[in-house]
C-alpha cells in the first residue's frame, strides 16, 4: 500500500496540471509528503476497477451510508 487516500483533480491541460502541483508545493506543510502523478484522459479511461465481495454495511445501508443516532 502506498497511501490510505488518493485525491484526483481533473485539469484542462498540462499547464493547469503543473499549476495545481505548484500550488500544493506552496501550501505543503514542512513534514508533508505528497506524490503527484499526471496522466492523460485517455490513460485515466483505461483504469480498471477491481471489486471484492460487498461489505455487510453496504448491504445493510445500501447507497445511503449516513447513520444518524
């Protein structure tokens, strides 16, 4: 596992992507650790989604994952 969370930002072109990376560099905390990977839309379209068995919580809650006490 490389990390627990992945964030995706769609950018209109390479310049916009570079600008986003530079912004993250400017606000990165001293002890921060971020990896940035720029891919094209065509590469993104080829992503494969692998699913295991459905979690029991999803089976119980369905699409509504909000639990109110």
